[in-house]
DNA sequence: TTGAAAGCGTTACCAT
DNA sequence: ATGGTAACGCTTTCAA
């Protein structure tokens, strides 16, 4: 059962390929009778246009690429799901790649996507990425790109949440609950996302006149082990924190485990609020209070921005999807 | 910065494309001097072979397709991650599609993948899928296919876990802990996976002489709401269950929530064991005892099976990745 | 060593 | 209404 081409149909019917092409695409210039014959033979033999021939002809692939640091991370998985659904509705296929949160793998993924002639790329940068030359090069080559979650502000459209404001809200909420030694657990400080969230945290402290303790700010690698170690170090301080703001889901989970492993109570001894997805919060124990991010909206918006660019819109757009605090059980209910 | 072709290089150097082609691929029949010129110009102008021209020429795309019921489901996400990594190592790209656990969307996804001329497909069927004609058609067209998780035994290679044995082990473990009214929460009974797990459950009960109560067996739609309703119904029985075996992660989570919402204690009032991923169990509260499945191995094995087929191996292989019970905190520790 | 031409599947344009 | 042909980018075969 070989794949059948227009030429095959033409030969079988003893006509010319161009006639077959016209008939198949519903263009006129074909007699009704002949069209019927062509259509029925195409149907019967299972004709499918060869997308590579079409791509070659039009230099268009109806394919986009997606790069994420970890598809298995719930937040990313949901965004990927929305991107894929949105893209499919618009007739695009998605090539999903996983950078393993490493700059080198990320460059490799981008390279493969470019080789595949994707028409656009949606990417969440790896936490390691400090050199943006690979992106600059793509931008210069006029490849449509949209960043999400992590945006180093390098003149590329993006979809992010209101990092500063949400972190400020979280910090205020913790202060309202009586916390005075709030720790900040973040990724690498050079990451804009971390910097912004830390900024919101510091702002809230200053506004309320609560002294900033540098030993309570831990900005290291985003990973379970790193989060575990940092939290344990925090708990070992002469004056340990009475609350933790975790700026990434992994860090929130590891903080929770570290605290539990020390036999401390949440939220009585230490409260936690994290940037964590609904589904994960729902299942954590106690359920972690979190900054609710609308992954579905983020995925859809990201694809829309990409579509704009693919349609020739050159403007750089930054979409901020607003996220806000949802209280669950890892924070004190003082009211 | 337009994409540059061999022809462009040839024109610039005033030579023939075929010479450029030879040089670029390192074939001989090109003078060292000319080769150097060609290579350096290719480098400088950023030449990339056009994969569509290559595909058209060779009828090969170095691309595989993946269809999952829900990429955002942790278990699937991890399998997808492994498939993608393994495929990339082997020089293949992955097109990931999400069937939303619906037969119709699944058929649509397969259609798109076939249109894209993927060289093979790895798929986890939707729970709705009862008509396999779309798969039969692909098989007849000699498209390499590998199923995972859900295998209706229709003569297609697959990677699954030891469903019967693991369910029996789970049931025995619950019986050992003193449970006598064990409920089985499953997907649609027509699904082989559910049937097998139910089989293991029933076998264990019979072996131990524990009467089977049909009112304790709930095989319905796999979804959070359905699991919630079924569990609440179970708890409302005159003689409610003292343990629940949930044959899918979603059902395990919904059972946990239903039980908690009734103010019952886990495991004292009702024990739970579920087919749930490590990561999810780790975060649930109490941590749910689970059947540990090696998603990484499943993903790798699935890709390997696909590779075999893509290399012309026609044999139908069924790989069983062995999974076994891991006790956490949702079961009584009687020993 | 290099060039010329055909072919992969499709479409567009021009001719009949 | 239908046919012929060139073109997309690349490889292959054959000729020079």
C-alpha cells in the first residue's frame, strides 16, 4: 500500500497532472465528469497530498516548534497542552522539544527546529541561559519567536505573569498573618523572573518597615535538591524563618518536604506560599497556598502572539497574564 | 537574511550545484581548493539543507508522531519526555499531539500525523476508543506503530506494565492489612487495562476466599468527577468499603478527596492504593501507596520498538515493564 | 574534477 | 476544459 501521488492518478486516468491538481483542490477548469472520476479514484486509493512537496513549493510548513525546560513539570505540561490545542485548531502542528533546563540542550533544540523550517518558535528559556546569541540570531533571521514565563527583555515578544505584583501580594499576605521573618527561595538571581519576584518581596517588606535579612534570601539553582538544601539551611539558622515564599514550584515542594522532615508544622511553625500550579497545590499536604497562574490562557496567548508575527506583524508585544494569590492550608488563617 | 540554497552557493562561485552538493556532503570528486571555498561560503552564509527537499527526494522525514490522551497528566508527561529525549538522540523529531482522551480527536491527530509523513507513531489510545479501524488502516499501510499503557491486543506492538499481577499484588497487600471490603475503581470495563487490573483484583479475592461484592466494583469514565461520584457512592453504601484500589491516577486522587471530604481517615477508615506516578504520590496527603511504573523505561522501550519497526522488523513485540507496589501512607502498616 | 539533466510531488502559468 | 512545462532544493547518474 504505497503512498499515491497526483501523477499516479493522472497516469491511471490517462490525463495530465495539472488537471488532477485542479480537481483535487476544487478549482474550476475541470469538467464535472472528469472531476468525479478523479475524486473517486483519489478517495479509493487514499490519496494524501505530500506536505513536503507543498512545503518545497510554497516554503511554508504549517509547523511550529516549542521548547520547554521540562515537559513533565505540571505547569509547563499544561501550557504545552494549550499551545498544541490552539495550534491544531489553526492548522499547525507542534514539534515539542525539552531542553532539560540546560542552555546547551536548548541551543540544540532550537537548531533542530530551525532545520525543520518551523514557521515559529515558542520557548521557555532554560534557567541556565545567560547568553542570548542563539535567540538574537533567530530574531535577525526574522524567525517569529515568543517567550513565556522567563523573559530577559531582549526585544522579543513574551507572555508572563505579573511577577512583581504577585510577589508583593504574597509577601503582604504573609505579613498580615503575622510573619516577620519571611524567607525568599528563588532561582538564579540573574533570571529576570526571580529578580522581579524578589523585587516584589523586598518592596513589600520595605513598605511595611520590616527589615530585610539577607540570610533569608536564597537564590540558587532551581531543582529539588537545591531547594531542599536551601530550606534546611534556612531552618538551621539561629533565627529560622516563620514563612517561606518559593518562587518556583519545585522549590515550593522541596521546601514543604524539608520542613516536614524536620517535624515542623505547616503553617504553625513555618508558612509556605509558592508559585505552583492548581493541580499540584490541590494534592500537596497541606495544600500549599499559591499564586494561581492561568496556564491555559498563557498557552493560548503565546500562540496568538506567534500567529501575529507569522502574519507579518513586527511589533514586540508583552502580554501579562494576571496571577493572584489563592489561599489554601499552608498559611495561617488569621482573619 | 533569507535562507540560502546550494544553488545560491553555486551561482556565487560560478560552479554547478552538483559540485556543491558533493562538497557539502564530503563526497569526493571535488578539488580541495574548490571544496574549501564552498564550505567557507556555506558556513559564512549559514547554509542549512532544506529538509523538505531531502524528504521529497528520499521519502524520509526523520520525524515521529506521539499521541497521548493528556500531556498534562504526570505519567504521560514523563513518558513523552523520555520518548522525546530518546528520539532526539537518534536524530528524530517528535510531533506531540493530545487526543483529549477522545476517540474523535485521536483519529484527527493520527490523520494529521500521517499527512505529515511521520515515519512512525507512538500512541496511548483514548479511553473512548473501541473502534480500531483507524489503527488497522495504518497497520495495513505499514506505518510503524507502538502502543503504550493501553493495549487492546489488535496485533500491534506495545509497552505495558504487568497489569494483572500488579493488581493482584495490591489486592493481596490490602487483604494482608485486614481489609475485607475492597472496592475497585476503574475505567471503562471494555478497556483491556481496566479488565486486566480487575482480573488481578478478582483473582486475589478468590484465592483468599473473600467474597466478591459487585457493588464495590465501579468501572466508569476515567475523570476526576466520575471518580469523585463513584467514591462518594461507595462511601454511601450500607456497608462502605474499607479499602479502595484505584486503577488510574485521576481516580486515586479523586478517591482521596472524596474520602477526605467526608471527614474519614486514611488509612484507618479507608485505605487507598492507586496506579499513580511517584511524583504525584510523593505530594499527596497522605502520600498514596502506589504501583510504581518506570515511565522512563516505558518511553525508551516504546521508542526502541518503534525503531525496530522503522528498520523493517515486522515482528509484533509486547514489552512488559514490570511495576510493583510501593507502600506509602495511605495503607495500614500492620507488620 | 566538473557539469548537465532528470526526478521526487506539487502548483502556477501559459498554451491549446 | 485540458495539457505542457517550469519551478521549489536536493541527489544521482551519466557525460565531458
